[in-house]
C-alpha cells in the first residue's frame, strides 16, 4: 500500500486509492479460506507430478473441481467489489472534479 501511495500525487487520489485498496483487502480476507484450500490442493497435486506414476481418487478430483469453482466465485466477488467502488466514484462529485482518476484507479 505504501509503495502504491508513493506513486500517487495529491491527497484526493491517495484517498481514492486507499478506499479501493481497503475494499479489495476486505474481499480477499473474506475469501481467504477458499484461497487456502486451493493452495493446499495445488501443493498436493504438484507433489504427485514428481512421481513417475500416480493415482488420484475420484473424490479428490471432485474436491479439486469444487474448490476451483469456489475460487472462481471468490475472484468474481473481488471484481464485483472493485467495480462497485469504481461505479461509486464515477457517479460522485469527487469524480467530476477529477475525471482522470477513474482511469488511474482501474
């Protein structure tokens, strides 16, 4: 966050970047469990690839598929939250005074 803010000029832009970053952070935290499950499954799968032969149970494949769907849903929520912040900025007086800010936030 500090690195991102260091590149931003003006208090108005810094405020906008901070709000967008906090919304993104909140959404990622809400979905942390999904990302954690995916990381575990990814590491497990990577360990199998090192073996010349391996077997995967159908239940494990189902678990991978379900976790992948959860991950896609979490990513969709992140995009939805960020887009809602951008939409709020685009409709505000704040945006009218700083029309180039929306492109910078994107």
